[in-house]
C-alpha cells in the first residue's frame, strides 16, 4: 500500500498499519483516507487476527493537521475515522512513541488497547490552539481516566508521560527497548487470551464516582477565566456531557462545541501564533546553511536565566563575571530544582551545575562554540573568540564584527523569556545565523531573524508614540492603560514603563503628566510612578520646558476617547509600524511582527498579533483610521505604502507570510 499509510500482515495474522507523514505524522486528509482504507482492508482480510496501529519516524501522530483548519474540513473527518477504528471487528492495538497528541491520541483512545514506549508522551493540547479535542477525546478520555484527570489534561494542554498515563488507565502497557517487538509480544498475548475488541465507549471505569466527577466539573467551571476564548468552557461542558449523555449524543455535543471553537477569532489567532512561531525561523533564499555544533556556551554580561537554560539543555557554560562566585550562585538560583541556598536538589542538578564554570578572565571564552556577550563586553569577547565560534552581542541593534557576529535582542524576562530576536547584519554569514537559531531553540527560545534592529522595541516605541499623541490631546494615561489591559495586555504601556523602570518619555508622557501636575517619583529623574491619588506636583524641569512649548503651540485638547477608540488607534499604530518594518526588510514577513509582539511585548496571544488583527479588521478600515489621524499628525500617522499596495491588489498581510 503506497502513500502515507502502510499495511503489512505477518504470518501469525498480526497486521501492522503504520502512518508515515513526516515531520509529525499529522492526520491530514490523505492520511485519514489512507488509514480508513487500511482498516477496512485489514478487517476484511481473513488472515488478519489483530491490528497494530503505529507510525514511522519521530512520533505517533501528533494531531490533526493544523494547516487544514482554515479551510472547510474535507470528508473523511477524524471523529468518523476514530469511530471506524473503535467499531473494528478485530482487536486494534495502538503502539505509541514520541508525542501522541491531539487527534493522534484520540486515535489511540479509539483503539481497543494501547501500548507505549516508556519515553512516550500523550496529551490533548487543543486548548492551546483555542480548540477542544474534536475527535471523541472529550467523551472517551473521561470514560477511562475520570472527570478530574480528563479536565486537567484537556484544560492544561500539557503532555503526560507514559507512566502517569498508565496510572490513569490510559495505557495498558509501557515498555522499554524495542517497541515493535514489544507490541508484537503484547499482540500475541492478547490473541492467546482470546481478547477481542474492547470499545472505549463502553468503558465506565472513569464514570463510576459521579460525586468526584461533578465536583471536578464544578471546580474547573468556577475557575474559568473570562478571556474571550470559548474552548476552556466548552471543554468543561463536553466532559460533563460525557457523564450525563449517551455516547453518541455526547459525540454530537462535542462536534457542535468544536465547530464553535474552530470558527472563533481566538482559535484562528492561536493557530496563527503556532504556525507563525515555527515560520519565524525560516530564512528563505539564504540557503540551508548548516548550523555549527554548539556544546559550550560562553556568557559575558549575559542573563543568568540564559545560563540556567543552557545547563538544562545539556550545554557547558563558561561565565565571565567580575564576581564569579556570586554569578555562579545567581545562575544556580535560576536552575530548576536548586534550593534558594544554591543546593542542588538531586544528582541531575549536581551534574548540571558541574558543567558551569565562572571566571573573571575573558580568555576563558576561547573554549566556547558560541559566546553571548553584552554590548560592553563585546570587544573583549571578540578578541578571545575561537576561529570556529560565533558571537552574539546582546542589546546590539546590529552588531558589527564580521561574518561570525550577530546582534541579539532578548525581551525583558517578565515577558516570558521565549523570544530571541537575532539581528543579522549584511556581513553576518548564513552559518552564523543558522548556528544561533539552532542554539537558541535548544535554550527554549523562538528565534526570530531581523535585519537592522530589534522588532519588539520598535513596535513598542510606536505604540508609546501613539499613546503619547493621545496624551498630548488630553487623553488620560490611566484610561490608555485600562483600555490596553481590557484588550488583553497584562499591562498598559505606561504601566510597562513603570515595571521596567524605564525612564518615561520626557516628551509626550512627561508633558501630559505635568499638565496634570502628576508627581514624578521613583528611582531617578523621569521615572513616573504615578498613582491615582497622587498629590499634583511637577518635578521635572525638562517636562516643564516641554509643557511651556506645548502651551505655546496651543495643543488642542481632545474629547475624551472611549476604550475602543484608544485600542483602535493603538492597533492602527502597531499595524502601521509593522508594515513599515516589512517594507524596510527588517522582518521577512508580517507574521514575524506578530511573533515579536506576542512573545516579547505582551501582546495577547488569543488576538494573534497586530498584523493578523489588522487583516481581521480589514486593511481598508485600518488605513482609513490612519488617514483620519494623519490629518492631526501626518508625521506619525501617515499609512505605510504597503497598505495601499495590498488594498489595491485585494491582498492581506497574511498573503505575505510565505516569505
Ligand atoms: N499539524 C501540522 N503541522 C504540525 C503539527 C500539526 N498538528 N504539529 C507540528 N507540526 C509541524 C510544525 O509546524 C513544524 O513544521 C514541524 O511539524 C515540527 O514541529 C481533531 C483538533 C509535536 C510537540 O497541538 O506540539 O488534533 O517548521 O517545530 O518542537 O482533536 O510540534 O518543520 O515546517 O513544533 O519537536 C493538536 C502541535 C492539533 C500538537 C513537536 N496537536 N505540535 O515539537 O517540533 S489539533 C497539537 C506540537 C487536533 C483534534 C484536534 C509540536 C510537537 P516545520 P515543531 P518540536
């Protein structure tokens, strides 16, 4: 049988159906079709006594194909395939390895028995995509593991290791060594015991303790946040339905709930975020430069969290610091499982910390494959860089220093620490970029390639400019912060300034606050720790000068803006700044801007980023907002030419994401 699924039948009557659809055996339409045909063929073949359902490559199917969701689903739907497997007249054993997730795990739940490699993981992470398990998972999982475990797995979206899954009744066997051999041995055991199909839909194991089950439902329902992402609430409803409704009715309930989720803006945004993060690392046209191996990281003036991540990833770390002992303790404090006193929790931590060496002598960097240095330490780092090594200069707009050097922007740790913007200069070699990308991915970072300057700070500055423009016309900084928090940011623009202890813009913000006599408190000049009950007082002479200038200009106060109008302006400014970055080639595609904003600037993930939001709003509408605002302040609000170009051709930012 050619194509993405192979069927083979051994002499002992054990058939093997294996999916082969790299990279993660996603259950695309061709795979579903081929799986259906293979199950039909195996069931009809009189020589077949039992069916093993497995996969080639790195993992058992890791889910439905996320790329398919934006289009109308093609028949044969995954739930129907799962029902067909469960209805098979011959025993079906799912053989799991890698990460059996989402629809892949639902396929396994529809099988009659499940066997997994000891390092396999299972899970239903659909909620991270604004979805719910739509192929029977919300009905089958509770029947095996109960309501509480099912809700934890589906609402948490995190994978469960094989041992835990077995304890929950989700796996029958967890095996070490040759998985294929173990699966055949288990199949022979089942045949010897004359074990026929065991349909999950008939299981009551997880439904018996109805009190505990409903208590879990109530508990999770009480904790549902009011974020406009429908999936969590619908997951709870579906799990409740699994207890209260007949199986087929529960499946229909799940199907309707899934439809509501998959068509929601939030899910569209979350799926966009998932794909955008993976697209960010692709650099078309620069060839498939092979990354150089990185086993030893040198850090000079770097973030101790980065050192800890490198140790967790198995790298050796050389730390250059004026006080090596204190630096070592600081890194240990960032390592998971190490106590506040720096005492490793177990031998794994001891081994990790043994790979850390700290010294004040920069010559030690000569042994590193990759050096990450602060701007102040870059000169010394370059002087000691070994010929094969790569240097990333943190905080550098676009590091200079030849092909082996790139800049690096790491957003504030408060933003989650998942992004690293790699700033490539014209002379940065493809190998250097590839080496940095690979190394940063090992450190758990999404690497984003940008040229000329970091994306996040440029976008953040544009949004602050937009806010400042509103302040100058009489808007209230608190209302601006409230509006952005209502939109989904954890903090408004001015609250972020305060959090990061950044000297507030002495321009618009300072002037506007001075106009209201807000006090300038906090560490040093220009940091505005304003609060609603502050005694009005002006402190900053520069602000006073700006205030006089403004009054001389006769700045026109604005009618107070609604929260929606504030958000509309801020989002228009963000989309405009993003379009300029795309136009300037700072980023390769609009979705890179979305990644920088979501992972580095606190943009709510369930909104998908400013570029995706502009597409959802409509580029013509966004351009109209910019045109209107341009009448007041053309220097800042004039729309980037890319708007007119896309609108003229009936295209959207999304159409440029292939680049
Ligand atoms: N569909 C399509 N492509 C996928 C994919 C998926 N489900 N998962 C991964 N890829 C691609 C990814 O874009 C990348 O592509 C490559 O595989 C490697 O991924 C009906 C509705 C499996 C843990 O949410 O969590 O089933 O860049 O870089 O770090 O109920 O991928 O190589 O071109 O992430 O080793 C539910 C999502 C779907 C799992 C591997 N499943 N995937 O991590 O590699 S919805 C998920 C992951 C669903 C049903 C519902 C991870 C991974 P490219 P990667 P990784």
